[in-house]
C-alpha cells in the first residue's frame, strides 16, 4: 500500500512540474522570440516486498528534466524600423546588470542617449560586443540584409548576431533571455529582416491540449493516492479492532 502511495505522490509531483511548464508556454504564446519548454521524464523500477505476490517491482516516474525547444518561430511583419528578426540561427546579445544575455526578441528602440536598447532599456550589442549608438537626429535607421545599420547611407554599426555550437549550453534567465555557459561566436553574414519580429514557437492548440491532458492525469493520480490512503487507513483500523 505504501508503494502505491509513493508512486502516486511521485506522479503528482512530476505532473505538477509539467503543468507549470506547459502553462508558462501557453502564457507566452504571443511573446516575440519565446522558446517553448518541455518536460522529459525518467522512469525507474524499485523492488517491493519480496514476499508479495505478482510483480515484485513498482514503476516510479521521477526527476523530470526541462529542455528548451530552440526551433525558430514564424516571421511577422511589424512595419517598425527598429524591429529586427534573425532569419536563421543566432541570438542578439544584450548587456544587462547580470552580464551579457542572449535573446531572439528583436523589438528595439533608441533611448535618450542614442543607444539601441530592448523594451526593458538594456543595451543591444554590436558584432564586437559594444553598445550600439545611433544619432536620433540623423534620420531613420536602416538595416542591410546582413545586419549592417545605416543612417543617411552611412554605416553606423553591425547588429551583433551570435551563435552557439551547442544550444544546450544556454539556460533561461528570465525576461525572454538566455544565459550562456560557453562563449559564442559572432555570425558571419547573418540574415536580418528589418520591420519583422519572430513569433513564439509555441503551438497554442497543442499546448492547450497538453495542459488539459496533464490536468486530467493529475486529478486521476490524486484520486488514486486518496484511495490508497483510505484503504491503508481502513486496514489499520481493522487490525486495531481485531487486537
């Protein structure tokens, strides 16, 4: 009975983690450049009482691993000159208070100091790792297909695009950004789309379906655990009354 309770509780913990992850995907289905997370489960068999009849093992699902799906989202035209989408591999580099972070969200603006910044005011970095400066009075910023920024046909910066040999070296760091465990390389001749944003790669229909299935599985596991607890309580009461 204890093994059934243990298995049920373990399943509830895993499903709660899966529900949290899937709900976050659903919440970010309209976030530019967002990358969906998924859960991978590990299952192992543990031996129960050797005197018990039937299969002497019980299956436990534990240690859920979260992994990020780095597949590109779609490209959506925004008609903003300071919106950029990377058409292919790579990330924008952003200088934050916690260090350099990486993102696919290219919704930028120019602050009062002429710096190209994110929606949160963090500096966008060029191909050399320096902040990008433009002249707010020099006219619109135009980008060539390889990410060179120009004003009045004069180059002012090369929008930095950075690539990683192994994207598993990236971990989510909040604010739709990633922290890197290894140094990236600057992309040579990246493909840039000005006036476009990359949409989230979350499939909203699949994510909602997953969430409903997870909730049903969680409720079923909770009922089974409750039933096992009740049977154990009744068994204890029966033994107590017979003594």
